[in-house]
C-alpha cells in the first residue's frame, strides 16, 4: 500500500485555556473566620510541533486540521493549584517549515529530528483569592479567570532534507540511478512523471563516506510558473547542497534536444531564484548502455566543455561510470 505524499497543509492550533482561580476560606474548628484558601488555576496545555525523522509526508495534517490541547484545571480550596493542562505534541516530518497564515511570518523551520516548537501557548492559570491577601484586605473575595489559550492558523510546508538533489526532465533515469546507488525503491516506468514526490536514499561509498540523495520530481518548461509539478518540485531543490543534473538522448539520437533539455531545466532554476541556479552542479548523461546514447556522448561532452562543465556518463543497468559519478558528487559536496 502506497502512502500519499502531501507536502503542504493548513492546521488550526488551539492551546488549552487556563483554569480559574478558586474563591475559598479555611473552615477550621475554633477558627470562626479562617483566612482565604483559594488556590490558583493550572496553565493550559501548549500545542507543540515535534520533528520526527520517521515521517516523510504531511498527509495526517491534510485530514486532521484541528489540534486542541487540554485546558488547565481550576484552583481548589486549601491552596490547591489546579492541574496543568497536558501539552499536545504534534509530530511533523523533518524539513517542515511553519508559517503563520495571518501574518505570513515564518514561525519555525524544523530541520533536526526531535526539534520542538510551541506554536500555540496555553493560557495562564487564574489566581485564587489567597493570592490577593494584603495588609488592608485580609479576606479578599477577588479571583481571576484563567487566560485564553492561544489560537493560530498555521501553514505547514515540507521541503526535503538531502545533501544531493537529482534533477532533470521526466524519464531521464533519476529513479533508476537512485535505486542502484541506495536502498531506496522509487517507482520506475517508461513514461513521464512516474516520480510524483521526492524519494530519499543513502549512498554508501565506503565505511566513512555516505550522503543522502533525493530523487526529485521531473519538471517541464514553465515549472517556475507552475506548469507540471512546478513550484512543488522546485521547493524541494532549495535545501540541497549539490545538484546532479541528469540528461539522456532519445532513440533518434537528437543531440540538440538533449542539450536543450539541460538548458531548459537551468532556465527554470534561474527563473525560480532563491539561489537554485548558483548551487554546485554535476551534469550526467544517463543510459550509456544504449548505443545511440554512447554515440552522442563525445559531441555532448564537447558542448558542455563550452559551458565550462564536465559531462559524466553512467549506465544504471550495467553500473558503468556509477562509482566515478559518486566520487565526483562526494568531492563536490565536501567543497560546497
């Protein structure tokens, strides 16, 4: 059973109200007019988001939109303070950004497992009458109601956490490459947009060298204006340190089309902005086990040298060039 990938959701967080203060007086034998003994109310529970590395989608929050923490208990006599409301812990994937819908401010960016942020604060507990004793008022009848718990409408946006992003037009072999170099199992098929969401894997070069890769959804021209998977794709590129830009040649051997595909994706990175076009990039020609791809390599490599870039070549089917590519990615990642 596949899990639906959702990388954006809006939730309503409602912290618990504080408990009311208590109005009470001591009733002791031989003390006809005992002093005030009303305790304070307990604080309302906070709503807290917690980053959890076991999660990779915001699906739960697309279906459950309301999160309300427990209210605080009311104060009681004999100076008993009300029970503090239980905090509500809401797990979200690592890489979740939290925005206040009303102000559009960034509330938090949860980039580490276990990181927490209070997104709605519980109301304070109201004071009981024992808190209002003074030299001029020995039997106060004043109490405070508990404070209102904070309410916020929040937008959650998930951006993948990976060192390396695999980019390129649809169906150029990104998913197959990820399968070969890691234990990830993205869907592979001979039609565009088989990857509808990021897939993460760990490439283990040796005992000491490893890095995380993300197979990011393919894009088309106009992605920066929302075409295809559009902005949703580009959002997941932002956190990566290195881009591996994959291209291939179709069975007609059209070298111009292959080079234009690379230029098209570069154009979308530049149009989107946010520093994507400036990220370190390694271009790789895929599917080198196919004869028309092998025949095209020299000419394509020459064109990339004209762009001051070295074009690598791999075949996931035969593993040709895979170790060379991983070494190049590792060294570029270290220097970035």
